[in-house]
C-alpha cells in the first residue's frame, strides 16, 4: 500500500452491496458518488455487487472504478439469497486479489453486504457498514431482521448512518455502543440540480411529486390531497413522477374527479430526467411515511422549489425550517401546509429559486461525505481486528444465548472453510489485480479527465 | 482521528441537524441522544375482573359447541326426539327474539330499519328450504366414511372457535367464515342421524345456537352486564351437566378448560403485561389514521 500523502494513508476499500447500477436508487448513487470521491482522494476503491441480467463479470466505470458483478442468485427485491458460506470462495478471491484492507458494506436489506461482513471478519479485515434505512420494532419480521442485524454488527468495526434518527434506530436495533456509530449524511450533486425558472409556467401553480408510488411513500395520502386541493384551486396542477403499485390509486382519483388535464402521471423517471421534471414546478410535495434521509427533498430544494413534507424519520434534520414546511402525516395537515406554501407563492414572499439553490448547494456535497468517510477509515485502520476467540466471545455474549451460539458455530465453520480454501489455493498464488487507476492514478488523469459525471464503461473480459 | 477532536467552542450546543457543519466529531453522542424514545405507549393496563368478564365470550362459545355436540349425541342415541328439540328450539328462539327487541327498547331495530315482517319472512324461507332439502342433507355424505365425517366436524368446530368474533380487532377474525364452518360441521353431523327429520332439526338447531345465540349474547353484554354474567354461568353449568351425563371425565376436563380460560389466562395476561417492552420513536412508520376511501366514493 503506497502512502497517499504525509498525513493520509491510502486505503484499499471494497464496497459491497446488492444494490448498484444498473439498479437505480439512493444506495446505488451513494456508493457510486462516494467511490468516485474516494478515488479522487487517492484511495483504491472497488465495488462488488451481484450480476444484473447479462451484466456480469468485471466492468470499469468512470475514473477506473472497478465493479465486480458476481454470478449469485437473486432472491427477492434484487437481494441475493444467503447461505452465509457460498459466497466465501468468490469474495475471498476478490479480497486477496485486490489487496483489500477495508470492507465497506451498504444497506441492511442486502444479504450480500452481510455475507461480505461475515467473511471479511473471518479473514481478519476491517469492516465498516452503512445503514440507509429505518426499521420499526413492532412486528415479527422486524424482530427477526433486527436480531440478524445484531449478529452482523456486533463485531463490525464502525457503522455509518445517514441521519441522527437513523443512528438512534440502528443503535437500538443492533444494541450497539453509540460511540462506534458515525452520522454522515447523503449528498446531492448540486450541479445536477440547478434551478431554471424559465421552464415553469407561472400562470398556473404546479406541485411536483417525485417518488416511487408505493405505500411507504404515502401515496394514499397523495390520493386524498389531490381532489381536496384541486377543488379549492382551479389553477392548481400536479406533476407526479415515478412508478409503482400505487399508481392505480392515483389513476382512480384522476378518473373519479375528471382531472386528466391537471394531474399528469409521468411514470418511471431516469435519474437525469428528474431535474427536468423538478424545474417545471413551484412546490415539491413529499408524503413519505418513513424516511432515513430523503434525498428527494434536497434535490427539489436545490432546484429552488418550496418543499412541503411530512415530519417523519430524519426529514426534520435535513433542511432548515425556512426552506421546508413540515406537516403531520395526514391529508388535512398536508393540505394546510400546501395552502400555506401556495399563499406564500402568490404573495411573492418565497425566496427566489436562485437564492435557495445557492444556500442548499453548501449543505451536502459528496466531497464532504468522502472526507468524513475517510476519517472513519482512518480510525478503523488503527483498530485491532478481533481475533477468532474474541469474536466468538463477542457473538455469544452479545447476541443472546441461542442465536449467539448458533452464529458462533457458523463463524467457526466459516473459518474452517477459509482454511480449506487457503489450502486449495494459497493466497500466494493468487494474482494481484492491476489497479485500474494506474500508478498514482495516472491513467485516470490521462484518459478520463473531462468526462466527469458520465458513467463511461468498458467491458474487460473476466 | 475522529475521537480526538474535542469541542472547539464548548458554549455552542449540539443540534440535531445535518445541514450545518458542527464542531463535533461524527460519532459524537449528545445527552439528547434517544430523548425521543418512548416505551409502551400503546400498552393497556388491564383489570383482572374486567379481563375475566371479557373472557366470558370465549367460554360461552366453547359451551355452545359443547351443547351442540351433546345434543347431537342424544339425538344419535335416540334419547331425544327431533320433535321435542324442535319445539324447545322454537320456544327459546321466540323468547330470545322478544328479549332481543325489548332489551334495548327497540333502538337497535329502529337503527337497522328491519321490520318484523322481514324477520318472519326470512325465518319461513329458511325453515322451508332446510326442510325441503333435508333428505338431500341426509344422503349427501353417505359415500364418506363416518370417521372422516367426525374428523371433519371436529376440525370445522375448532375452526369456528378460532375465527369467531370475540370482540378483538384482529386480522384472523371472520364471523362469516366462522359461521360457515359451524354450519358445515352441523351438516356433516346431521347426515349421520337416523332420519331426514333429524337432519332438518339438527341444522335448524345449529343455526339457532351458532348464529342467533351469539347475537343475543352480544346485546345482553352491552345492555345488562350483570344479567350476561348470570346467563353465561347458567349456560356453562348446563353444558357441564349435559356433558356429565355422557362422560364424567369429559365433564371434568371441560370444567378445567373453562376455569383455565376464565381465571388462569387473564392472570397470565396481566402478569406478562409487566414484561412488555415496546419501543417507539421518530423512526416508526407513520400510520394513516384517516379513512381515505371517501375520496374514491
């Protein structure tokens, strides 16, 4: 490992998650952007995910970000099935080949992320985990998943959460020491979300909604708000971007109240189209019932829209009070909030989109995220990895008598499997992979400079 | 290092916001950490005797099933003629019907808007159809072995007990399914009786005890709780005595079951309530409390 600078060490980071491009979402863009910024700061970063259709093997993205698409079976919601053991040969090969020092897993919904943490600990690597979502405690399914999370995180070096609410939630769910949990928010590329007041029609008022049309995003609330407000304001229009099972509800409402010319359902949006939809509106409405961070409201605020949102999860932490109107998750409260925003809009007391944009763009940047994540890596790199017996003790003492012993047994089996694999193919005969960024990132600078922001990829045979 | 950073301006308080760069390390734990945590906000405090009173519904339904099976047994053994059962059923139904209307001074009837004539009509239609189809009911299950019939009836009655609406607001409750299962059991059992008149009377009796009787009970419970307790006791006693004449061991076991449900289970519920540890906080998924279906009507 070469030293990157006088104070900083370069780390070989492996991001593992089931969720990555071509899948679209918050986790996916988080991994991509964070990786790019870490490469920029001189670290070596690779991403490991599962194969998406014909996209398998190794791919290179912008700036030599190497992505492994592993041939693992997808079980549910793009998450792979887990047996806790079957992915060890592949992951071990990658970790050894790429000389990985830190394994950074993302999203608690991803089985692959948990597998990778488990194997990395068996191999004595440092582990970091980022939790992107909130979970309840009330039903049977959350009791079970929380137990698994406790097992997975009890011997992980450091955990990152995207908001303070998310930190509280994760600390409670996995019974963690809050000191090993850092809060590093998500970010938005402000250059992608610039305001453009000329694109909107100021003779009418447009409310924009961009979200997946699912129950958790509160689309049922939206189906109550639309008729309520459309009856009150004849020049009010709704622009809804996104796709999902709740689309039918919105279509029914549109049909029932004859609002075809005023409620436009745009269907699924490509990431680069989101901004073009956002700038057509005056007010952004978010009706989520639960949200750890909510990138959508930051994107909307960055485009200069007035944001009206439900007060749930981490949303109150994300934007200052003068940029967001927080409401209770009910039709009445949200309608009141929207009416207030409409009144402000008509009286002209809202700040101009440009002012809002200039303010928001200072809040969250990926460079800042990468800087703070790097601090976590620095801290983790100085920590001692738990030895096998300490790890077993931790599992048994931390995860309860039954689960603890079961997973301690699994850890032992995993270790034996690793010993067997090391005997089959010793680490010494595994080739060291060539760094796709070249020596000291030279290739990156030579070939890829000036192509920022576009995912440029070349297929190399694997 | 992350930890080494000490607060640079000790006066500045930590804020739970993400948009401001604060002079605290990322893993800083403030005193306000978890201050919005709430415990057991939906937990209810139960009173022992109130729970015992509510458990009466379960005991009642168990007794109904017991009385039904005992009656069938008597019919099957020829110790009870169908005419007598029908007569007794008719008289008690009439009494119950009058009671049902008198007990709330006719308020329920006015609210539902159902006339006496409509009640009489549906009664007549039901009786006529059951009587007409009773020969079919009698021979319906001839090709099925008696053991299968008994097993099926037992399962159906068990299902009836499981899905019955005891007043709990749960997903499993379905009074339609529950009633259907009970009627299915009665048709099965009726088909093993000697004659079609027996079958007719048996199905009518099942209707009375599984459909009409719980309705009356519910009204009794709401209007005159004292009277309801007395009726429940008497009914349980009747079921026990009936069972005693068939099997004394069965009667003892049934008595123990009733005691367990009415006295022991409430006690357990109240004791276990102390161990309840339910956490709530801002991370909980918000519930939509309004009725949104009105927008689609």
